C-alpha cells in the first residue's frame, strides 16, 4: 500500500498525513486518541478534514492546534518561549530532553491512579487503594461503573 506523506514539521502537515493514512487504510468510525502534540494533530485533522471517518476523539493533555500568541490567539505563548526551546535544543539537545522529561511525565508531581469501581480483574477495594499508599503523594480517582478496560 502506497501512502503519500508530505514533508514538514507542523500541524497542517501532521493533519494531512493522518488524513492520508486514514484514507489509505479506508478507516471509518475511527477513534482518534491524541496526547500532547498528537492532540493538536487530532483537532487540526478534524477541523481540516472533517469527522466523516471519525467516531470520536480523545484528547489527553493536548496542545491546541496553535500555541503561539498572535492577535487572533491572545491567550497563546509568546514567541520568546519557542525561541528559548530552539536555543536550548541547539545548545545541548540531550540536556534539553533531560530537563523536559520530569515536567512532561509529571515526575515532579503526584501520580494519578485511575480505577473503575466495577473492575472485575483488579478489584478497586483494597488493590487500587494499595497503589495510592505505595506511591508518595498519589491521587486516586475512581470512576463509578468503570470496568477494567473500555
């Protein structure tokens, strides 16, 4: 199967590439899950290519399709933030990613434990609460009626 992908490293290219893959695989009723930059990609894909082939979308810690502060996006981040990122990556790429990893994965925050109270595989009772006891500063969020997986 040949899929023609574009060159580029920005949201429009990501969305167009996703559309090309979905079209080539003839996916319908697809569930698009996007985390971080992937969330922005899903939003741009749906906004640019429509939801005809999508059943739903799940955005997890997603960036918006545009993060830069502009007159049309006054709540965005100033260009200086992106300039600093570029500068740090060019100066020492490895150190940049080491510094980024703690806030990116939340290692500098409490752990979030998600559990359904109807989990038949790992019963919520003492087991979910045990995880929270073992991980310092963890937070337990129990979803009523939630199964083991869905």
